[in-house]
């Protein structure tokens, strides 16, 4: 399973650290967990875009909209037809403990996305 990882911050809650630091907070844990929970049936490949994508609206807006906007901002860098899922990560310094999930439609391709809780 190939999962694009998009890092999204907001004009009023900018990330205070790198996307590499953010990724290390959860991606290794998520990879190990998902592969173990599937008894080895899943082979996860995270494909992170290591830069913060700035949403146009404040963080009080709809997180689904922020995820779709992030996908549009990263559209030139991903062929979404080759991606099984998009993981949207918000800065852990401002967000934590919440999860959202749902589909996004970019250029006529529907791709599931999820935002994980901070482990």
C-alpha cells in the first residue's frame, strides 16, 4: 500500500519544526503497527512530501477542506492514480489526539485520506 504523506499547517498555527521531525513522531510507529496488525499482509510504503503545505484558511476551518487543499497544492508532485491513500498530518505542536478520515477528489480521482492521532 502506497501512502502519500502531506504535512499541512495553517496561517494562524504555523508549524514550529520540520516535516522530518514531524514524520519521526508517527510514521515509523504507524508502519510497524499496520504491518503487524495485518499479520504481514500489508506492506506499507509512506511517500512523504517534506515541506509544510500552508492551508489558505485558519485552523478553525473544516479539516476535510484543508486536506483536499493540501492534495491540490501537492498535485504537481504526486500521480494520485499511483497512490492508495493520502495521509494528512497537522503540526503536533498545535494538534493532537484527534482523527479525521474521508475521501478526496482530485482531478477526477477519488483517494481516501486520513489524519492520525498523535501516538
